[in-house]
């Protein structure tokens, strides 16, 4: 929750910033065809995409802050003794 909740809040902020400048009705797919999605569907999909990317960044940051001892201790405690 220490990563998910701040990521949720920042995804909301990013959503507001992006869609203050971008009209979801003018978005096109990779082939150049207009998206066949409603505005609320575009808002929803974009929010979840923003949330996922920010969550991934927070998770990677947390993992990179672990010391070598913490990483090795976690790896050894996850495997059963032989």
C-alpha cells in the first residue's frame, strides 16, 4: 500500500494534466484509424495505464534501495533448505 496509494493519487493528477491538453475524441490507433472507444473508456484505460507505470516505477525504486544483505537474505529465506 505504500506504493499503490501514492501511485493512485499521482495517476489521477497525471490524468488531469494529460487530458487538459489532449481530447480523447481525437486519438488515433497505431494504424491511423480513430479509436472506437468512448471518452470514459479512454479516460479509464489511460488512468489504469498511468497507475501501472507509476506503480512499477515505485516498486523498482524500492527494490533498488535494498542492500545486498537484504536481497541475499530475502532470496535465501524464500528457498526451502535442502
